[in-house]
């Protein structure tokens, strides 16, 4: 697997394309857990990009984090958080904003 090309101040200039192996369609409503990428604790931080070997622009953040969603309501999603072994609800609008930062990258467990 190729290693990233790192620039000044530890910025990632080029690396692989993570979107090639992820299914971004959310199956949560059907009862399937979904692993998603967000910013740690839903923080709003600046994003940077690297260019994948195939030319795709990939967004990243040093606050990038992954959580598992285990429930959904019309206004909230239930988050399983590995950082402190907790489960909590967060508003769908906050979740969707964070989720969009990483191009709705998700893994669906089937």
C-alpha cells in the first residue's frame, strides 16, 4: 500500500482514495449499524485535502474520527462512541453537517 506524501506542517498532499471502498448509502433506518466518519466530538474544525493517486480530492482533518450509529429518529441519530464507551443521541442536523465534511463516508454492516 503506498504511503502518503507529506508536505509542510504535516499536511497530506497525496494518498489513496478512501471513497473507492465505502458504501455511502445509509441503511440505519433498516436496523443495520453504520460506521461513519465525523470530526471528534462533532467539533467544527478546518478541513484540508489531499489528492488521491487516481486524482480524486479527499477531505481530511486532524480531528477526523469514526463512530458507529445504532439508531435514528426524525430529528436525532444514536451514536456509539468508542472514545469513552458511551452511547448518546445527537441532532440530525449536526450529524449531517459533520458527515458531509467527509463526503458521507460510511461502512454498512450487513
